[in-house]
């Protein structure tokens, strides 16, 4: 933009004052004929030239103004050497060729793909597989096809720009380091861990290994996430591995059901046992209190019995008959009258009682 402004200013001033005039006049022919001789006549307007110098210096200085967008950081280089890092906002640097600025989006989540490449990410995504990156041996010497996605951010702009010559791209250090980490971790694990059991642990180990390698290169990269995508056995044994996976999934389902039944049954059984214990304790206390009450009542009756044995005996007899024959009308016949039931004549109303 400043260069265009400089050119426009020069053109306007040249048009107004006619800074340079060249008068080319034809001279006489060389002896022998043929080519004519030309002698240029150049006239320079020095006053205008001196006026242009400060204007050009001002425009050159204004070309050092730049803006760093939010989410970016800028690194200012002076004669090729990084001298400072600046954050978002307007800034100034000495114009080229003294200083220049490189801007990097530090908040952007970047990604690389290992074992495949995305050809088209439209409605129907298309991928190109890279078997030389994805085929590898597991710890139990089985062949597995593993593909991962690595997401990362820039955390040190200077290191990111200047420490590693080729950091990104298909031939970059990030892809090579990610492939090394993937092969290292998978090569230490049995195939069941990779296919079924320990995928999350493997992702964590790959991320830590990759971060360690990139830190050793001082790459200025922070690995945010490593995600296993397609993990599968070779096609020749895919069906057998599928059966194995199904069997293990069914086994895990049954184990989870059994654990759920155990987790439900044990608390209910313990609650039932506690309830029975409380009921037994309550029954015990009830029996004790009842026995104590019966004993106290017996002692009271015994005391009265010692005072009037015959009366007490009859009263006890009548109370017992009342208790064992409730709701029935009863008659007491004095044995002095003979004690014969034929002597009893019911005179009640209706004669049925």
C-alpha cells in the first residue's frame, strides 16, 4: 500500500511540474551512411527533486505501521533477527529493509492427520488412506491399522517460526514425530488394548510422547489432543477379530449386569437384615416388659390371695372363664343347691339363651 502511494505521488508531481525533459535530436549520419547518431539532452528540476525527498521519507516511515489482529502475535525481525514479540493492536516497526513483522494465529487449533488425508470435507467427506503411516506391529506381534488426528496450538511464536526449518506439512516434523509416537505406544501394547480395552490410555500416552519430542526440538507447539480414528486389523483377519470383539463386548455386558445385580441385592439384603434385627429387638423388649408386668400382677394377686384365699380363688376362676369364653352369656349355679343342671330353668325372653 505505501509503495502504491509513493508511485501515485511521483506521477502527480511529474505531471504538474515536468521534472525531467529529454530532448533527443537527430544528428547527421555517420560517414558511409546507415545508422544515425543520437545525442540526448536531459534537464533535471532539482527544486522538485528536493521537495520529493521528505515526502518519500514520510511515506516510507508510515509503511512501518501495522496491526496485529485478536488471537494473533507478531514477531518483529531486524535484519532477519527476531528482536521482540507483540500482542494484538496497532504497532510500529522500522520499515523494510530494516525491520519486518511475521504474524501467527496463536489461538487457532491446528490439526494433522496420520494414516489418512482428508480430500474433501463437504457434506460427503472423502479421505485418502496412507497405509505406509498406519500399518504397524503391536506388542504381541500382530499387524494393526491405526489412524490418529493430532490437534495442537502455537505457544511460543519465536520457536515456532525459527527453531525448526520444516515444521508443518506432509514432510514436516509434526507428522514424523506423531507417527513415531504412535508406533512407539502401539508397539508396546497387545492388540486387544489397541482395538478394545485401552484406547483412552493409548491416546494419552501418544500425546505425552509427541509433546516430549516436540519440546526436545523447541518447536513452540502445545499438543492439545490426540484422537484415535480408525483402528482395525488387516482385512484378511477382520472377520475373526470382529467375532472376538463381539464376544468380549458380550462378556463385558454380562459382567456389568452381574455387578449391577450385586450392587442392588447387597444393600437390599443388608436393609432387610437390619429390619429383622430391629423387629427382633422390639419383640424382645416387648416380651420382657410383658413378663415383668405379668410378674408384678402375679405378685399383687398373690398378696391378695394370702389375705382371702377363697374369695381370690373364685374371682380368678370367674375372670378366667370370662376371658376364655368371651361374648357368651354365663350362669353360675351354687353347688349348695345340688349343682344339677336340671334345676336351672331359663326364664329369659325367648328362652334361647
